[in-house]
């Protein structure tokens, strides 16, 4: 069984969507509703991947991207945002994100990204 996927999102509807999609792909989800909770989980849990919202109630999702990339075994990260811009896309990729996705997104777009990112990280 692959390690779980950390989902960092403060909107319950999106958390539920991520959970459904991840279960379909045989992944278990751990969710965090804040930057602080996500950073704590990154320190203690074996994970396969991170999906993080850029805007969190207690700070910037890019902090989570950086922390995931700085682990002994760096994790791939998909950044999602409802406030997409070319500048935020560049910042996310510069911070180490594997992919960037604007909300609202189709479930097929997210599914494809999850498959692609997990496949790349297992090679």
C-alpha cells in the first residue's frame, strides 16, 4: 500500500473531492486544514505526495511546498489555488511544486495530475 497523500485544504468540499479521487486510486488521505498542521504532519508521517492550497487560514501554502521539498526524501507537491495567476504559478514552481492547478478544476484534470505526479515520483 502506498504511503498516504497529505491534502492541505481548508474548504471541506474540496477535501471530500480529494478524498474520493485518492481512494479511487488506492491512496489513503491525511488532511490538514492549516499551514501549521501540515508542517507538523510533514515532520512525522511517511507520505507519497502533497496537495496544497496556496491560501491557507494561517499562512502561505508555499511554506508547505518548501518543507515537503526539503525533507530527506523530497515529496512531490501539487499546488491548487482559487486565485490563479502567472506570477503565483511561477512562484509555486520555483518553490519546488511538481504541478499547479487552478480552481475550479475538473476531476479528470486532477486525476491526471495525481497519476502523473505519483508515476514520476516512483521512478
